């Protein structure tokens, strides 16, 4: 679609400027600039542009529809779309850059990408160094917290579902910030429950995975990373090698149903109980949508098509959001296989065949230079990929324990505590307990991810 016409838009831009000249003289929208941004954001991204407020003019709304609906969605790009894009760029409304960056994500034609980048530059006053138009634009929009334009979800839904029709039931209004939703480069896993042996052009979740005992898991080296769970006295290890392929497992352990997402981008495996829900609520069966929010995978329930906040476990769209469903978490221990099986010799472990013959190791190479998807501002108190163990206190306060320092303290038998929380060693990893020794849900993650989804987090040691 984008390659149909990528010649210079100079004539179209001149036409658009003439059209907009009188309009801008007659109507100057109210504008504000956010002066309360932290210094570290200003230092990296500069001062944000003044932001228009209120409804769009009819002319500008038509320009958006011409570009997105008639152009991108209908795969028809011509002079009208060129003029519409020029009108958007000359509008002086930074909110419209959200629509531009959404288009950028799917464009592969270098010439058209550059033209969209030029439009974003006009709207935001930013420059591009390495041609990473989508990443740079999105990072600035997130960091500056530029609001979305009116009717944004309609345009974004039309754009995204024209690429992947399976997203139609997901792109609905709810308690989700659609500005931050982007494409992760993979398609939706929309296979029904217990059909995960069927191939898919997606990141393939595993339902009811086959397991073996520790003795038979000869394919695992003692140094291999696993995610350990303990539920009602039963133990199971989920090898990272498998979870990097599957990224989502629906399992049963200790008599409880679980949904276990692993976000390779966030270095975070979590476990949610998907049972003991209110009457009338069917067990959620979690799948990978192919979408991301701030470089964190977006998971959804294949039964109700409700989207969940993967990091916090609350439904944000669909019937489960209306029912205010928030899944409870079990603790996940990130550790080495040798230490886990020594501490829990009766553990079970997922079978090697679930890795589908693949041997990914994203942790050690792909993310070496920082998050590969836009995240906007990152709390500068720690390096973006510093490992933390996160938990929430009884008063609702999120706490991030710097893993390296906590592990050193615990091996010296020093207390690692905050409010009602205390960390303890388990199978070579770390979990949280309350002062009575009762488990408190905790998991390991990269600092950038935890701090974005828990922006008010306390950092231990303070």
C-alpha cells in the first residue's frame, strides 16, 4: 500500500498550508505545555510542545479519515491522501502524532516512512538521527505524555484490524491506554482452549503441558534458568528455554488453575490463579495477543476476549473488566535448575518437547542495548535491565528490591525487609513473605518494566 506513491509531497503541502492559513488565523486552539515533567525527561527529550485541547475541526477530522481510512485501510494512496497528510503536519496539533506513529509501525517503504517522519517532526519539533521514525516518535509521545486526539480509538482500531482482523474483538473501549498499545511483530494466538498442539502463525501458548520428574529431565543443565512455582505443596519448574518459545502456559498445580505469562522483553515470569472467581465467571484462558504496552506483552482471555494488564493482573477491557476481575498472583522464583531441584527434589518440570526444538536466549543478546520497543521515560534510579524482585505491601505500596544486593544480604543472613514484607531464599532464588512467614506474591523483572507499571514504587535499598 505505502509503495504506491512516495514522490515528493511539496505541492500538496503548499496547498494544505494555503487551506489552513485562514483557519489558523480564525481559530487558535487552547494550548498548554507540561512544565511538571521530571528533569531527567527534559534532559533526554527536551521541552514538550504546546498541546491543543478540544475537538478537531471538521477539516482536520476529514484529513485524518482520508489518510487512515481511505488511504491506509483501503490501501489507496493518492493526491487526496497527500494533501490530508500535509494538513495534519501543518495543523500544529501534537496529538495527531499518535495516529502518525501508529501508521509508521506497519510501513516498510523507506520513502513513505520518511514522509511520515517528516510529518511527526512538524507536529512535535523533533529530529531523527538514524531513521528510527517509529521508535523515536513513540518514545517522545510517551515521555511527554501527549494526549490522544479525539476519536483516536476508532482510527487506531480500523488501522490495526486492517492488518490483523483477529484483533477486532480486542480493540474496544475500557480501562486501557490505547496510546501505548503497539504491535509486537507477531500475530494473535486465537486457538481455542486445549488445542495448543495445533500449529499457529503466532507465539504458541501451551495448555495443560506435559511434565516429567526431575530425574528424567536430563536435557536441562544445572545452570539453566527456570521459573519455579509452589502451590499447595506441589512444585513445578518452567524452563526459560521453553517459556521463551511459548510465553504463555495455562496449567494446573496443587489443585489450582494457573495462567503463566512470560514477557521476554521484561524479563518477567508471573503466575495468576485463574480459578476461585465470582459465580458466573468462566475460567480465563490466557493467550498472547501479539500486542505490546510499553514493551510488555498484552495478554487476553480467549473465552471472553477481555484484555488483562499482564503486569498487574486486572482485566482492562471486555466482560471481565466490567466484572472488575483482578487475578491473584502466586510467587515465581527465578533461579537455576540445579538449585531448584536440590531444594525441591520432588518437583516436576515441563517436557523438553514443549520447546519445539528451539533454543532462544534473548536475555543474553537481543536486549543488550536497552528495550527494543518504545517505553518513553525510564526511571533513572537503576539501569533499565537491572533485575529486581517486586512485591506489594499490605498497605498497597509497590516495592522493588534490587536483586543483586538483596541476594548478597540474604546469603549473609541479613534481613531484607520493608513494611510487612521480608525476602527469603528459596531454591536458589528469592521470594517474599510477610512477617508471619505467609507467602506474598512476588516475581523478578527488569527495572524498566516494574517501574513503569508501578511508577510510585519504592526502591530497596532506599
